[in-house]
């Protein structure tokens, strides 16, 4: 067998939302290093980085994010739909304006 065989992946603990929050706050509020907290809690460094990002974006709710299910707060979804509807309305208005301008341009050419 060669010396380059893959090592099995380390199994980390699954933490509750409160335990995740505690780890995140250790880094953000107490200034501890991510690696130090990850080792202490027996979690991956990548997990704590993701939790910090989600906490900054969504608050405590972001820590209940399950990567197998999409996480988008309802409020954010509604805001985005409203924004997209506004954009679509303006786009359609601009298409109408372009059609009117094309007709006017054709009219001017005919009457030159």
C-alpha cells in the first residue's frame, strides 16, 4: 500500500443553535481566534467561519441554517420580490417608450 492513502475525515460534533451562537460570540465579542474556538468545541474551522458569516448576515436565525435546505428569511424574500417587480415595471415602461420613439423617428423620416 502506498504512503499517500487518504486519511479518513475527522467526525466533528453537531452543535445546537445556542452552542453555535456561543462559539460565534467567543470570536466576535471576545476576540478569540477561530482556530482556537474550533479546536476547543471540536468543530471544523470551516463551520465556524460559515456560522460567523451567517450570524453577521441574518443574526441568530442564521445559525439555524441547514445546508440541505435553502435559508432565506421571509422578510428578505418579500423585499426582493417587491424590488424585482419595480424593475420589471420600469423595464416595460422603457420598452413602450422605445416603441413610441421608433414610430416618431419613422414619422419624421416620412415627412422630410
